[in-house]
């Protein structure tokens, strides 16, 4: 089991499945959302994720003409878990406060659209577009 919180602690969640693989998305949407080279997430089945507190503090934004949306804490602005796939929740790994001891970068996705200054320096498998294991 793992758990996490936003920066101010207003929003908290738990994950009841084992987590290990970190996916780093390098697409332009994720770069703009984070203001960095992308976003690092773990992907969990929706049934293994639950909000512990603060659902009323979650603000969501959906990109027009796309199926992508973002979620963030309305108090502190921290990126929050989101469902951009009907069966899975994408959890930013920086939020995980406990239970993330076995995390490792396993996949880089949308590497063809990464920023020119973004250098990948680990052994994670690189994918030109999206990849999420079943």
C-alpha cells in the first residue's frame, strides 16, 4: 500500500496495489502542466485508488478538443492524480509520501515530442508515443 498528499496536505489518497514502474511523459501538454520536462507518474487500476480527504479541494481542467485533463489542489496548486483513461488513475510520483520504496523509472513516453533540452539519462525504455502496460 502507498499513500500521498498534496503540498499543503488538504488532499490525500491511498493506493492499495503494489507500485513499482514509473512512467515519465515528455509530451508538450505535460511539460506545460508541470513547467518542467514532463510528468512522472505511476499508473494504477481505478479500483486500487481512493481519495482519503480533500475531494472538495480538487480543481479539474480539461483540454478542449482532447481527452486529457489535469487535476490540482485548489489550495496549494499541487498536481493531483487524474483519470485520463477510463480504467486507470495516473498518480504523480512526487506526491507519494509512503510506500514508494520500490519505484523505478521503467518507461519514457512521447519521447519524440520532448523538449530539445530534455536529456534522458536513465535506463527506462523509450517509447515514441504512449505506452501503458495492461
